[in-house]
C-alpha cells in the first residue's frame, strides 16, 4: 500500500529563506517504511519555486493546488498531511481542499501542532478523515494498517485521535507517548532531496554557505515556559534517545552526506547532563568529524563549565543562549523559567573563554512588561560578551499559558487572533507586536526592539572593530557585485 506524506509550503518576507528538513514527516515516513508500506515524502516548501506575492511576500514552494497535484500523481492509497505550524494553516487548508477534489475516494489523515490544538474546528471545516493528536508515529502506523486491511483508517479505540462519528466530533486525547525513543527508526531523510536541503539550509544562525542537517536527540521538556507549546506535541515528560543511538545517527549523517554543520533541534538538549556528556565524549572518542550548533536556545540553568568544555571539544562552535529577560520577575514568574542574570553572566563568560561563539536570545513584551523591566534586559544584553543578538517580540501562540493569560486579561480575542493573524502566516504580522498590554503599547515595544538592535551593534563595533571592518567590506562587495551584474 502506498502512503504519501506531505507538508504545505510557506509564505515569508525572505525570498532566500533557508529551508530545514521536515523531521515530522521524515519520522513518520521511517516508521511506515519499517511497517512495510511504500512511502513518498513531499515537502511543499521544497517542491516548487519562489513566487512573489506582492508587497514583500513570497510563496516558497508549490502552491496548494500544485502540491495536491503532486500528491495525486503519486497515486497514494492513503495521504498524511502535516500542519507543523499554526502559521501554515491557511495553505494547509487550501491543499486539503484541493486534494479532496483530485482524490475524492482516498482517505486523508492530518497531524502536527495546529491540528492537534484545533482538531474540532479542522474536522468541521476541512473534513479530514482523522486528526492525529501530537506524537504521531505509532498512531499513523496503526491507521495505515487498518486502511490496508479494511480500506479505511478507522480510529476507533486508538489513543491520540479525533474524528467525526455520525457527524459528531469524537476526541481521544493522547495519553501514551513513545517511552523508549530508540524503538523509533531514524528519520527517513533518504526519502527527501537531501542535496537540495544541503544547498539551502544555511542561514539560521549559520553562514549562508553552511550545509546543515537536523538531529533530534530528545522530545519535550520539563520546563513550562509560558510562551512554549511543545507539550501539546510531545507530552509532559522529557524523553531522550540513548547516547549510542545519537552517536550512530550523527556518524551515519556525516558518512552519507558530509554536512558542514549538524543542528540539534531538541526542545531541551541539555536536560540530561550525563547523557549529553556521553554524546560529547563519544563524538570525540569516535573521532566523528562534525561541527554542530543549537538553533533553539539552550537553557542557561543546565550549563556549567565542565559541560561547556566537553561541548567545545566535540565540535560546538556556537551556542544560542535562551536568556529571555534580565528582569527576575518577568523571567521567573511571568515566563516561568528558572535561572538568574548571574547564571547568564557565568555561562556567557565561560563560553567566551572557551572560544564558543554566543548569540543571546531575548524576549520582550510579555504581559506585565514595563520600561523598567525591558531596560534591565537591555542592560544585561549589553553587559554580556555576545557575538549575536536574537530579540523577539512575545507572540501568544494558541496552546500556551501566555495565550490564555492574554485572553483572560482582554488583550486579545482568541478566535480573531488565531484565525486572522496567526493562521494567515503573514510575515509582516509575525515580526510585529500584535497587542497592547496594560503596561506597554505596541509602538513603544517597536521602539525598544530598535533600541536593542542599535545599542547592541554600537557596542559590538566598539568592542570588536574587526567586526565593523568586515561588515563594511561585505557591504562594499555586495554593492560591487550588484553593479557588475547590471
Ligand atoms: C525546527 C523548528 C522550526 C524550523 C522549521 C523546520 C521545518 N522545516 O520544519 C524553523 C526555524 C523554520 C521554525 C520556524 C518557526 N517556528 Co518552529 N519549531 C521548530 C522545532 C524546534 C522543531 C520542529 C521539529 O522538527 N519537530 C520534530 C518533529 C518530529 O515533530 P513534528 O513536526 O511536530 O511532527 C510530529 C507530530 O506533530 C506529528 N505529526 C506532524 N505532522 C503530521 C502529519 C500526520 C499525517 C500525522 C499523523 C502526524 C503528524 O507526528 C510527528 C512525529 O511524532 C519545534 C519544536 C518541536 N519540538 O517540534 C518548533 C515549533 C514547531 N515552532 C514554533 C514556532 C512558533 C515557529 C515560528 C512561528 C516562529 C516565528 N515566530 O517566526 C516559525 C514559523 C515558520 C513558518 N512560517 O512556517 C512552535 C509552533 C507553535 C505553533 N502553534 O505553530 C514550536 C512548537 C516551538 C515552541 N516552542 O512552541 N521552526
Ligand atoms: S525551556 Fe524551552 S522547551 Fe522548555 S518549556 Fe521553556 S521554551 Fe519550552
């Protein structure tokens, strides 16, 4: 039986948006392949050109109708459509509609964070056969087996599914997660055009020239930050692959594809110190020639000098530190994250000593944020020996504590906010503050964002004049090549 798994394309404001491999469908595909199914993976973002959509917007990949055509051309017996971000919902929905027209009799199962959060609405509006809630490997495998036996992916009796029974929505919340992650096969990267990703993957805190492949060594996180939605996907408990399995996976990727960088995409890579040390020591002792980085922020609270030293030795050249806020009340109470500014200082200076490049991630605009609390964050940011700055304006995504709090306080209308702002995936909106709080206006927040960038650059140039020279040279080279191209 043939199963085609696909993800929708995306809209961005960057025509050269780096593309990362879609690990979700790659894990699902590997599990189905091991179960004996014939699997095709189509990443909508990689399956078409970049098309201008006017006003600084670009569609990256195959438009929904074209994507549905590509899926139909594969002649699947079952389709699995992923919606891995709320911001891709609109394109996902259009693709599902086009699929129904092209493949009227073929069952469609959907999954990913957005269908998990909005199963009821998606069943009523978009009419998939089944919504799989959260971690999907074993559930999809069982649905595919049932479809192979009876022609339909009957979800009755399964955990983590939602469907329409006699026009009424039935939801069975997920209670079971894969306890031993090593029982899952490695993601089926071989079913994706790896070369194309290697050519287009740089840029997320890596040089544009880097070829990057992702590795996910663990799922979920014991933390409960108010802006985070990973628990809806992977449950309350952190689970990690064994160090041996991670080392085999990395060694295999290096041998087969020779990427210049591995990106650990974990939610909380550093939670189990002993396991991480084993991975680091293994990379060194097995002489795996690899450099790696952590595009998601690492938790300051988990790091110490011994661990950082082992990380450096094992190929870590840059870390993104999730510092979030210099205000203890915002950090510990509002966001709900452990840690202190002193710990951020210790870790940042230790990284500097060890020669690890560090980017600081900060978030501003949490409910209750004031000029004073943001000033404390800026002071901390300028004090640390950072090489790069990631300044983010807080966005309440559905399924997070922050979202519920913003609704309760009357800052946002839940339906309007999700449907008009987030589901459209408009890049303009995503980078803007979307609501006023009682203590901070949107305009003031934008001013602060600019102030962070301005002061950070000023400070960086003063501390490291070479960075300024390089920036000027890069600008001149860019201008020269543009002129030469005329
Ligand atoms: C890597 C990553 C990215 C990469 C994307 C890489 C890619 N090609 O997918 C980049 C940097 C581009 C990115 C961007 C953003 N991201 Co991001 N990202 C992640 C991260 C860290 C890992 C994703 C991943 O690979 N997961 C591992 C795989 C195995 O999980 P999965 O895809 O969810 O798939 C599983 C299940 O969902 C399910 N499933 C999925 N699809 C299907 C389909 C079927 C048929 C079935 C049955 C099951 C199923 O089964 C899979 C296996 O268990 C997640 C956090 C996380 N833990 O997932 C955040 C996360 C997905 N991102 C998030 C956010 C907010 C964003 C941004 C909106 C940030 C911003 N403000 O700009 C943008 C949106 C991008 C866009 N415009 O589309 C949120 C999502 C919230 C939401 N409601 O959308 C998450 C959950 C982070 C968080 N802490 O809350 N992101
Ligand atoms: S530490 Fe990271 S993964 Fe864990 S809850 Fe906070 S934001 Fe989410």
